[in-house]
C-alpha cells in the first residue's frame, strides 16, 4: 500500500485530551433539506468517535450546495441547512450535536461568530453537557468563498474556537476559509478519511498495470486536463457521456445534438493524441434519441459507430449500447486490467441506464483488479443501477469508493499534494 507524505501531520500524532478539535468534513449530501445518500457522513464516524474517545471535544463544519450567486449574494435557506445531517448524526451515534443560532444578515449571510453565542456553547461542550457543535453551512458565511479580508477574518474566528484543526474533507478541494485559510491559523492535521483518500489516490497516480480508466461527463472542457494526464498513464481508456459524444463528433466529423462546438474543438486534441496509438477503446454502438426522455420510444434507436459519416447530423447520443461491451477489445481490457479507475456514468440516467449497468457488472467480474470509483454521480448510479455489485463491493477490499469525484480528477491533473487544502496541511 502507498505511503503518505512524511510532511503531512496526522490526527493520530496529537494528544486530544481536553482539546477542542475543529474538523472540516464533506457532508455535502443534502438536497432540498433531505439526505440523498449517507455514505459521506458514515465515512466520518471514525473521526468523530476518535475525537471523543481520546478526550477531545468535536466541532464539525461542512458546505452544502451552492448558496452564492455571481454577484456574491448568499441565500441561506432550509434547503441547504445542516439540520438533516445533525438529526442523522444524533440518531446514529447519539452524538448530541447542537447547531449555534447565528444571525443571518440577508444576502450577506453570516458575518461573524459572536462571542455571546459561541462562548456559552463552548462552555457546554467542555463540560460535556453537549456532545459536539455543528456549525451552519460554511457557504452561509460571508467570508467562506469571498477571497478577501472577510475570508481572513472568518479563518481567524474559526481558529479561535479550537486547539486543533483537522481536514477530513478530501472532496472539498477548493481553497476556501474552512478548507484552506484556517489551516494557517492553528495547528492542523489530516483526518482518517483524508489519509485513506490520499493513499488510494496514489494507486491511481501510480497504478499496477495494465491500467484501464473509464471517464464520462456532461462537459468536455472540465475534464480535458485530467483526461490528458490519464491518457499518458493508461493502457486503455474508455469514454462515455457527452465526453464520448464530443470525441465521436471530432473524430468522425458528425454533428451530435447537445454537444457544444467548443467541446468538439477541444476533443480534436485527444483524437490527434490517440492517432496511431489506439489507447482509446470506442464502444461500437450508441443509443440515439430525439428527446431527452425515453417516454417516446419511437425516437430511440441504436447507431453503429462504424456507420458514422462526415457531415451527418444526429439527435442526442444518450447512452452506450450495452452490447458494445461484447466487443473483444473492450471485454479484454475490462477483464485483463489490474487497476481500473471509474469516473463514469455512461448514459443519461434515469431514462438511459443500461450502458452504465452493464459496465459496472462487467467490472465486478474482474476479481483480480484494484477497482477505484470516483465519488458523486458515479457512486450514486453504481448503488442505484447495480445494488448487488455495490453491496458486495462494500466488503470487498479490491474496491475503493472515493468521496469526491471532482477532487480525484483535480488531483490526477496536478498531483495529490497539489490540492491546495492538502498542501496547506504540510509541514515546511
């Protein structure tokens, strides 16, 4: 197993007895006020238990959703509150977490952590009258994303609450007040989940060969950097989603509905890179639809990639045909790989799930490979489309589920310790 950078302080290095520990977690799993998947919360139970069992006092914080518009106005609504998370924690681990009632100043959000509110709560925490404090959504705070003096002020106020800062939020890779700046204000360390994510990320960056990557997405431009880095590392690459559509449009000179011309232009670079090398394995058939809804089966048909001709126009390519994985090249790559990295939903779910379900089932048949799945939509669809595979994988050491798909792709491009929140933890 890979090793961590020796410059990285670990939570286990610190004596927590009598210490307040401010932990940044990634509990961004709330949608319209309800928990959509508890996986990321459950993954931090070990951290919470460790703090309390070692005599420490936990304060947790996370972001939820997008609360700030382009003008910087903040919307603090019940839909993005931490209430559902706290209720879940208090049911599952009898945590006794309390959310401080902080003043919200309209579209400016929460501007400070008033001493008259926080001091009594900290006293109750140290007296073990409560099990922990859970701060409101960090994106409700004016300084979280502002990148100005308000960010510096918020980081200082957060640091003043605690003796130690712990980052256990690998998926929250953007450098904000709660993930980056606060690490400069007080002693800081990596939590247990952060350590696991970094160790398994190294298995993607330095994989056992043959190495197969499966990448999909709704926008090509957000994946171009990681794709180019992955291409140089992999033995085989399978594309899906709009990324594959852009690749097909660029390679065969066809027009596919819903694909941005700018994405097609960017994909030409990957087409040229693969010319003569053949690392990109093309699923040979896609599902075309005239609409984004399967409710009109008359508009759905299978299109063979071999039939594509320059100048032709097509409707939406909304899935990879399941039978495409019977192709010997694809089947051989899936069965022969020793490392498989998956950040892919092949089709537009829920109406076009068949290609994704087939992919996940075929990957499961390769028992010899290390199988690493990016978080987010990939994990949600694995669970929804192939629940048997998902449940078996939870107890299978050959699988690892990252909690943040975007963080993994960013780290693939720039390196694990190039993520600014991770770099902020490193000792000089």
